[in-house]
C-alpha cells in the first residue's frame, strides 16, 4: 500500500500514530524531523513517486482552517461562509486532470495526525461564524479514500454533530463508506461524490472506483439517511460532451432519490497556469494536456470549453434537480 | 554514448568484483574510471569529500542534458545486522552535522535501513544503524545532477559488534560482493529501469531534432516547437507533422513562420 512510512519524531509516540501503524504493519518506517524535508524538497519527480508513494505522518502547525476561494461551494447561495481544512495532502487516486500534481513537488501522502488541533480551530472558526458555514475536508486530498487507515470521519463527525447549524462536506471519489454506514446519519454532513462521463473516467481517473461502484456507494449512503451531493467536475469538453453527460445524468438520477440529493454542481476544467505547466512537464504525452488552451487571469482552460457548454449542461441538469440545489463551481 | 548509470565506489577492492560482474573495462587510470554496458564506475577514494568530488567529476564529463542515475555501492558496518546482509539506505545521516537526507523508497528491495556517514571508521556501532564514510557526500552531490529518485546507496554489511572492521580482509570483501551478486544486479537493473521511465518524459521527438537542424530557432521558439511536436505525438498525428516538415517550402521558413504553421495545422487536426 505504501512504499514506506515517514514519521515525524514529534508525533512518533502519539496514540493515533501507533494506531495507524498497527493498521499497516510490515512497512519500513523512517524517522524524520519535519515533513517538509521529504515532501517539499526540490528536484523530486511526482510521476515517478506516484508509482509507489510513501505515507508521511506529521503535525500540522500554522493555519489549519482557511477560507475557501470565492464561489467554491454551496455556501455561495446562503449567508454562511466557506472554509477548508486539509488533514491530508495528496490523493490515493491518480486523475490526470488533478491540480495536486502541479501543486505539490512530491506524490507522497502527508497525513496530519493532530486532529485535536484541527478540531480546536474548527470550533474557533465556528464560534466566529454565522450559521450555515460550510467546512470542506477534501480540498487537497480525497477525504474518504484513506478512512480505514486515518479514521478521519470517526474523529470529525462528532464535532459536527455538536454543531448542526454548520456543514461538513466530505468530497470524494471513494467507496470507503463502511464507517459512515455504521454511524448514525448527520443532516449537516454531506458526502459529495464527483463524477465524469464513463469514457472520460476510464481515460483519466486512474485507480478511481468505477462509476457504478461510486453510485452504488452513494445509493447505500442515501438509503442509510446521509445527505449526498453530486459534483460533476471537471467538465472537459469533447465533440460529444452533451450526449456523454446525458447518459451520465440518466444513470445517476435513475438510481438516486433525486429530491433528496443535497446539492448538485458543475465546474469546468481549469488550472492555475503554473500547475498546468508542471503537469505538462510530467505528462507531455497526455492528449488532454496537449489540447489548445486559453489563459485568463492566471488560469488555463481548454479553448474547446468555451461557448455555451456549461449552460447546456445546466439546462440538462435542471430537468432533474431544483434550481435551489444547483450551483456552478467558480 | 552517455552512460545510464554511474557507480561511485570508495575502494579499488570493492570496485574489482563489480567491474567483473558488470563486465566493464578501465578507460582512465587517474581517476580510475571503468565503462561498459551503459554503466560507468569511478573509484572515489575513502570519505564523503572524495565521494562528492567523484560525483562532480563524472557530472562534468557528461553532457548537460543527459539524465543519469547514480548508485553508491560499498561495505558498511552495523551494530546488529549479520555480515553479508545487503542494505539499501532509506535515510542517510551526516554524523558530524546531524543533517539527514532521504533516498526515495522506489526500488523493490526489501532490506532497507538507516545509514550514518562518519568521518572516521566507526568501531563502537553506538546505534542500530549502518555506518559508512561516503554515502552522505555522494547523495548530496548526485542530487544536484539528477532527480533524487535516481540516486541510491547500497551497502553490504562487512563488520558488526561481533566481527569488528579489523577482521575485514581483501578476500572477505570479494566474498561479500560475490554473495550479493543477485542483489547488486537487481538494484542496478531497477535503477536503470526507473531512469528509463523518467527519461521517457524528457525525450525530444525525432521531428524536433530534425527541425532544430534545419531551422534557426530562438530559445523561446525552441521551447514552443518542442512542445508543438510533443502535442502532435500526444494526438497520434505525427505523420501529418512529418508531412508538413517534408514539404520543401518549409525548409526555408523562419522560426516564427514555422511556429505559426505547426500551430495552425494542429488546430485544424485537433
Ligand atoms: S480523486 Fe480528486 S484529489 Fe484524487 S486524484 Fe482525482 S481529482 Fe485529484
């Protein structure tokens, strides 16, 4: 599962680290002072490391809860504010369009194990916020994918159980839902699953569970009473995009109780230009990255993407969901 | 031909079995350098300073754009490991400064561990780690010349608390290397294959090489044309690119016109 486990000396004796190490026995352990000395080094190759990533267990200091960029999530339609926190950096999956490949120098996974400090910061943020604030956990990782090892949900759900007026969005492409199914559902904890059309998923979402498996997980969560959400991101234009999405929407909405879906969003494929350049260097042979692009306000998008595609998709989506549960991700 | 992998070895005694095993022949006497089968071996002398010097020397002999992997092989002491055990370093500590570096754990080898580079031979083995005199200097220097995943250090345990370094003989060194023939061959092969995967993303397309010979390009145009050629390949339409380049008219174009033509055709075909 991991090629090695790096452990910061300062957290080596913590109970959480002990528990994690018991869950993944037999992997070489390497003592480090500070995660940056492995994770942030210059001269690393993300693509080579992605073949066999290591796990880094570390302490997160500094700011742990940050405001989301404008228009990031479903708080934009309400009075609440959006925040994100990253208990983990990097993802077990390998989507070719993923911005993490351009953001981080290393493909190793960093798991910050001082959950208590994150919780404290979330509490402090809640104390200063009006109701309806949304906390996003899957910003720099997939929050569910490592659940059997990190026990992230197990720790954080009780925090949001105490604050039913605020939301937690767990954004994921994972089917690791066993803990959630064993837990009583929380109306303010939304499991948001991302989907792309079948052909695109097969082409670009390496190691990600199939659409059928993800949908099955979402249906089971919904049946168990969990609020579920749909994230159709990133929308990547190709010649028959509308028919691909038509097919995807038909499959997805045929299986879910549509009126109980918490929210649905669309977001186009966009990357900060620096990340894009780094990803191109890593995967020069990737057709997606060879397409004609446009640069606007420091962001790269596909030229073919322009026009009315998102509007057309919105129109299609609104045949299934109420306008108030839809938003477009900026 | 540039080598794919450089071996940095402290002593002639350690180099001898490797030269035989990897089928290399000596090409210079001072410093002692051997070549063969895409490999290059240098005998650096003892100590991290000389290991560092040896890396820099080989790097200077190489073309700036060549991508090479680096492997340091040698004997090492260890508090508890048995004689003859191989160990691939996953952490190398400079004992005199306390600084640590971390070779990427990407090779298949299971016997991995911590290695401390010391300035004087270590006979007390105070910690349960391996001890050598070169790896830290080697690693720091080699990482300046390539991606750090391509720099590794392999040690064979030659002495421990029960069998001190004073018992190491030339025959014993030969025996240790001989007993680890398979391990050495595997690490060399794995590292070469890792380099192969790395280099795949760096290779210029044949069309770019042709253009570079035909048309004068500014530095910016070189970057643009290089990427444009890669994009043709990414789309699998390199034949159209070859056709375009084959046309006589193109051979007299300026760099600017060439970039425009390549871009135009790509837009039409995308
Ligand atoms: S699942 Fe999300 S975070 Fe993970 S690689 Fe794919 S896009 Fe990136």
